[in-house]
C-alpha cells in the first residue's frame, strides 16, 4: 500500500541531497580518506626500504663502517664512463682472464690481469684486493674521475664489475707496457727507446696531463705521475693511467688542502710535502722528474748512493755543461744536443722549489713540441752528428750550456 510514502528515499533522494547541506561527519570522513591513503603508501615504502637495507646488510657483513659509507655513496652509473662501457659479472671476468692467470701489473688498489673479450679484444682487468678502506677509496676515486675524462692520451675504461664482494675495472690493454719498463730495460724488450721516441712519449703524456688540468669541467690533479703510470700502445703512443690517487678540484682553486701526504717517493712535490697544499703544479714537478729520467735513463733515487735525488745528481753536471755524462749511455751519438738541452731546461723549470715558479703543463707541451721539431730536423739531415760525443757539429755547445751556469740559476 502506497500511502504516498517513497520507501526508497530515506531522506537521501536526489531532490533531498540538492536541498540539504552535507553534515559535519560527512565532511570529516571525506577529509580523512586521502590522509589515510597517504599514510598507507608511506608505510609500504618504509617496509620496502627496510627489507632492502636488511638485504644490503647481509652482503655488507664484515665490512667496516667506513667501507659501508663509501659503498652507499657510490653510484654505479658513474662507472659507465663511456657509452660503450658495460657491466661484467665476476664469472665473466674469470672467463675473460682465464681465471686470472696472467698478472701484468699492480694498480693502486689491486692486481691487474690480462684478458680477452669476445672478438679477441685484449683488455686489462684491475681487481680490487679485499675490502681495505684505502683500496675502496682509490677504487671510488678512479671511477668518479674517469667518469669525467676522455682523451686520446688517457687510458680508456671498457667496463666495470660490482658483483657481490667482487669489484673491478676493465681497461683497454696497452701491449708495449710502461715507460718504466723501457727505461729500465725490462726483459723481453728488443731495444732501447730512441731519443725521438722518448720525446714523443713525453709530449703525449704532457698532453694528457694538460687535459686533466684544464680540459675537464672540473680540474683533476693526478698526484702519482711517474713512468710506471705512462702506458704505451702498439706504436708507443702514450696514455696516462692509474687515477686511484687523483683529486678533483674547483676550477678557480689554486691549492687544495689535504689531510695526508700521498704519492711516490722521488716524484713528490717538496712544497706539497711541506705544506699538504696540493695544486696542479704538483703534477708538473713529478713530470719534471720523469723528464730527467727520460734523458738520463736513471731512476729518481739510485740505491747505494745515499738516496741522492736525481736533481742533485744532474745539477752539477748541468752547471759544468757536461751533457755527455747526463745523457743515457744508450742514446750517446744518437740525439741532437739542442733538443736534449731544451728538455733539460724544461725539466729544471718543472722541478723548481716553489710551485709559482714552475710552468703549466700547457707550457710543457709547447716546449716539448719545439724539442721534437729540433730532433726531427736533425734526423732529416739538417744537422750532422759527432758519433763520439753525440753533439751536433753545427751547434754552439758553450752558448747553450751557459744557460745553466751559476749566474743563471
């Protein structure tokens, strides 16, 4: 029986809704729903993050707090320095290196092994040794800095490995070893480097360092410039390697304060040694020592000489103009004296006591190009060698040597 009543209305018919205002409880419910949903979403995120951290904690077991912080700060994408670089698993590295059979060097943070990629492309695999804090710091420094650089005179990164407790970097392989190998006469090398080859290597190494100092968006100081970190390709093309100790600095900063002294004895800038203030000129000093090695064939410190530095051994001979005693015996009679003197002059400028008196790496590149031009002209017959002394017969020996006399230095 109808009785004129709509049993389906209950006060919420469309007509009623348009006529009545929403009550306070309804407004509260509508306001709370989004807040509850947001809280649930946050709770789910927290739960997922907690599970991820628990998983990471298991893999990080046994590592020091310092190492955990370093790993947490490491962005794996930063390891992909070039578009063609890739990520390898540890099993792939074992296959590439034939289970790490052939050792070809010792890097800043681990051992370097020889390997082959598919297609017989040779590579060098630098494997992080253990989980030492210092090794991890050098690994991170190398990956972070290599992310920023790409130059023909810097070693290229092929890929990386971050597989559980195994971390590694995979580089292009340079078959002629290092400049150190050639200067020290490593077994297996067929002949000593000619003067022209040494000049070309020095020039290309200088170009690589100049790029690090001025060609990057952020200047990079290598901090370990030495012959063993100058690697040589098939045609003796030189490339700077091992960025484990390198330091990125602001482009307008003249010096960088460091808390610890790092580098290789014999190549270390004395000003940096005294003050712990690092600069691009610290690399310049190290490069100057390398130039002296290239000329003399001798290491910076010879065992059994009371640890007399190469600078102290060379200076007296320079002041006497005794180039025959300075030049590597394997080069005597085979190099242009003008070219040699120019390199020695550059080496002495690079190794000045105070960094402000040293040239830039760009200046060094210019000097080395001029030296190479002199040598090339001589080889083409513009000068005649004296086979006995190695001195060009149409050069004024005394005028050149006078540059290094007591009044000049």
